[in-house]
């Protein structure tokens, strides 16, 4: 079975884990500070704060901007649905702006159409690493005097006009989760050029506890991810995938998987708020140094996969607004994605579909009239592609995809 993704595990991670576990707390603090400095320099932002997750960074941005219950926030109609409870849980009124199904991103036009008199802030995402039209959107936000939040979870290293994404709005969030480009097996970064926001965030974070216990929780999560990766790379995964992703069962499994992951992330409630440890900083610093070569390799892989796609597929349009970074290789399939997934599983190819790729947030919010998001949700297929995928495996991906699609005609 060709799995839909591979975690970027490296032997050096183990060395980092040991070094981090046995170094003094002052050394850990210095590692975190060095990571924040290097991250800010690479992303060309004035301030970067390493925190517990991308979601944690978003929460800190919302609070730091003074957004509170009753304030209305505009979000992309097609993005990670798990962000919504974080917003509605604060009492925010969340509305969505539709996306362009070709790029899977919001545009200045869809945002303008969704703006209302009560809108207090705008959240955009560079989905699957494709920069959205952030220059036009930033101008629009500025014209309306609204703070703009960039979700760069998929896009570290992507740029627009040579400027890295993450510095165009008021603040940005990045994710250092295991499946993201800068994997620190958990963690996130809040980036901003806004001095007032930075001051508020620094105050909130000043009382963060540190210590070896936190280091151990970070390593524990890393060990969980290694176990997951061993399962995914084992021959048994072929059988497991066909069981777990059978029609009618896949959505339940997806919910279970997300819940289990969230439990590991929080250490069953033991992880302190906004914790980011020395071990995580070591992991993140190494991947930050390798980011550009990674993105270049994956850019070539993306082109190879896109060039080989069978006629029923159209790859995400990813470079209309800038230089993309790689998160997942996704394409729109003009047919039944459930049937395609089953046909692909039978041929040893593990595709992601529906909520496994991204969520129709408009639907989750109970909104209608977001045809772009509905189309994206119904058509988008996640096709295996990862750093280090060999040309032979890439060819197999395309061959099996073609066979699966042809079997359905
Ligand atoms: C992963 C992700 C986040 C935040 O991730 P955390 O898992 O909280 O670090 C935010 N937005 C999108 C679109 C994501 O995929």
C-alpha cells in the first residue's frame, strides 16, 4: 500500500530528544529563543513566539487583538474545521467567505462579498501551501480598518513577490505539528509585525512554566508518532486501510483519529498552556535550516505528479498569486470520490477524501450559498506525495490512480 503521507522522521530527531531531555532548563530556554529569532529572520517578521500549537497561536492572536464574544470574524469556507470550536467557544460570531475551487483559496472578491458592517477581523489561509491573493486582501482589510490574520500552517517558505507569507497581515499562525513542514511533533508559532500585539502576547506568555516534565511530554508525543509511522509503513497497513477506510466507516475512524491525536497533544490535560520546549526547538531549528531545500524537492515532485495526472483530475492551481510551498498534493476529481477511493484502495493506493483533506466550514457553520467550498469538499482528493518519495513510487502513484479512475468508467 502506498500511504497517503509519510511523517518526516529523521535519525537526528532521536539525538535531539536525548540532548534536550538531559540539558539544563536554561539551555532549553536558549534553544527556544534561538528558534524564535531564526524563525522571525527567515519569515521576515518582527516578532515570533513559539507556542503549543497552531491553534494555540490563533487563540493568542484573537485574544491579543481584543476580539471577544459577539465580535464577527470572517473565515475561509474551506479549511480545517477544528479551528471553528476555538472561535465559537470564545463567543465569536463566525461567518465564512467562499473559496475559488481551482486554487482552494479565498479571494479578495469572495471576502468583499462576505464582508458585513459587523465584521471585526478576517482570517485567511494559504491552503496546501498555495499563497492566496494576500496583497489584494491586505489592501481590502486595511481599507476597512480590519485586522487580518494569516493561517500559514501549510505554507512556511511560500512567498509573494519574494516576501514570505506570514508578514502581510496583522499576525500569522504557523503549525509545527508532526505532519506539517516544520515538524517539531507539536507546537506552533505566532508571528507578527504589530508591536502592540507582540507586547500583549509576551505578557501572556511570561508566566509559562518550563521544565523536564514538559520535555518528556513532547518526547512522548514523538514516540506515539513513531508507532503510528511504523504501522503506516508496515505490510499490515494494506489490510488496515481497507478496513478503516471502508465506506461508512471512514468518517467514524477520522473522528476517532482526531480525538486520539488531541488527547496525545494535551498529554491528557498535563501539557501546560502554550508550552514549547527545548527539544521541540531543536527539532524545529533543524527543519527550518532545511526548509528551502525541502520545498525545492517537493516542488519538483509536485510538478511530476501534476504532469502525470489522468484526464479526470485537475491539480490545485497553486502559483497564481506567488511562490507556493508544499503541504499536500491535492487535485479535483470529476467523478465520485468515494468510489474512486475504494477503487484505489483495491490497487494499493491510499487516497484522502472529504474531511480527511479539509472541511466545508460553511456547512459546519450552517451557512448556505458557498458553492466553491461545496465543490471543493465534494471533489478534492489527497494523492500521496511526500518528501523523499522516489520517482518510481511517484510513477506507481500515477499508474494506480489511472487504473482506479479507468475502472470506474
Ligand atoms: C494544522 C493546521 C492548523 C493548526 O494546527 P495545529 O495542529 O493546531 O498546530 C491551522 N490551520 C490549518 C489549515 C491546519 O491545517
